[in-house]
């Protein structure tokens, strides 16, 4: 059995595995896709102390970092079920899609999240070529350019306010007949001179010149008219879905499906910790996930000490 078994091979899971292995305890990491969201990311410029890197490059450094230690890396394996130990200090069991099962004294859940997509033609083709999902990450790339933000909830309106300070013009496109963001954010948004708001707007297509995005096509749902908005960037802000469906009923989740953690990464189940985008942590970023992964691993070690298992 493992002392610490990490589920997820993104930056959160990798940090947890390194911190745990450095305690000299039996550590494993099981991941459906080692690297996680980093595999879909191009330029990264906000990982502190690394001025510029690219997603796949960072994944290979992370993997090298993990493999420097005695960590059992199980890639391309999906976990389908967590069976928490019935007695304190007992073994938790993780069932894999392959039919195998793994046992561990503690577990760190770092299964990350995925952005909800518009599912319109051109979105995938121009992903990272104008279609973006993270304003904190990619906002500066659109300095002085025209962008749209899709989604009028809190994250969409926050993104539009944030981007308005960097880009030339922001068009916020909301499907509904009203914005759903908090009133204070809506007020702030409406006070900005370089923001326009489109209500009843259904995005139907991302257009480009083969290299980069050139326009967003949307239909005005009240009139049925089609509009073509010339721009350079589209930020999709219609939800971040945590990869936690398989944990429902086992660990406490928020109403958005995020694993509820305290400041130590402790979940509702003793001996089970969590980190990164899958949790209630307010900011979903690489550097935040790495910090949370380290915290969760240290908490797992602390738990093992207190239950006299190390
Ligand atoms: P993830 O990276 O999502 O990794 C989750 C891991 O869990 C994966 O290995 C996955 O395969 C695995 N997994 C999931 N479910 C299971 C299961 N049931 N069984 C086994 N394994 C499972 N952040 C920045 O700070 N800077 C940026 O520039 C930046 N750009 C981004 C660009 C894009 C296009 C995207 C999508 C995200 C970007 N982010 C950026 C966000 C950043 O990638 C995430 O915050 C970070 O990857 C979260 O790390 P994580 O370890 O929590 O989860």
C-alpha cells in the first residue's frame, strides 16, 4: 500500500508527489493524462521565477522533477471510485477504470477542471490562436486589441473589467436577456467607456484567416439578425467544470461540484486531501495549484504522523 496516493498529474498533483516523496514515504501518482491542462496551453508567462515557458515544455520538466524521486507514476489510468477507509488510520481504496485497485493510507485529489466550451465552429481550430479561457493568463497578449468576452456571469463580467484595462475594446456577449453577475460588478462594467454589452447574443461561429481569429459571429436572439464582430480575441467565460463527478456522495462538494477544502487542503474525509482547480480554492492558476499541492502533501504527512503511521 502507498502512504500517499495522488490522483491527478497536473501541476497540483506533481507538486504533491514531489513534496510527499521528499519525506521518504511510499508515494504514487495516478493520472488519466500526466500534465493535465498544461498539455493544452501554449505560452505561460505568469509562473513566478519562470519568465516564459510553454505548456508541453513545462509538463516534461514536471515529469522529470517527479521522476527524480521514488514515485510510482501510473499514467493513462482513470480512477473511477474512492472507497474511504471505514476505521481511522485504515486504508483508502481507489478503483481504476482498468479494473485494478490501489490502496493508500492517505489520498491527495488533484483532478483539476475543464473549461466549458461554446461548441461552435472555429472554437477548437483557433484555441490559443485568439480563443482563450483565462484572462489572468492571456489578457496581456491582447494589449491594444479588440476582444469579446462570452458570458455575463461573475467570471465573464470580472474578465471584461480586467481586460478593459489592457485591451482597446471589449464586447461582452451574454446569451440571456440580462447579466447574472453581482450588481456591484455590473455597475463597474457599465462605467467603463471601452466596453459594450450585447444581451440575447448567441455565439454561432469563430472566424479566422487560418492563422488567427478575425471575428466572432453571433445571432441576436430577439431579432434573429446575425452580426459579425471584427476582433482579435475571444475569452470564453461560461464555466469551469471540476473533474469530480466520480466523487459525488464520497467527499463533500460545493454546489459547483468543487471539492470543499480548508486552508490545509483537508476534505470532509479524514486522510483525504485535495488541491488545485478541482477544489474550492478561489483562483485557478498553475502557481496556486502547485502551492496547494505542496500544502496537501504536507497535511497528508502530518496526518500520518498523528495517526502513528510514519
Ligand atoms: P489539471 O492541470 O487540470 O490536472 C488534472 C489532472 O488530473 C490531469 O492529469 C488529469 O488527467 C487528471 N485526472 C482528472 N480526472 C481524473 C481521474 N478520474 N482519474 C485520474 N486522473 C484524473 N494557468 C496559469 O497559471 N497560467 C497560464 O498561462 C494558464 N494558461 C492556461 C491556458 C489554457 C488553455 C488552460 C485550459 C488553462 C490555463 N491555465 C493557466 C490554468 C492552469 O492550467 C490550471 O490552473 C492548472 O493546470 C490546474 O492544475 P491542477 O493540477 O489542479 O489540474
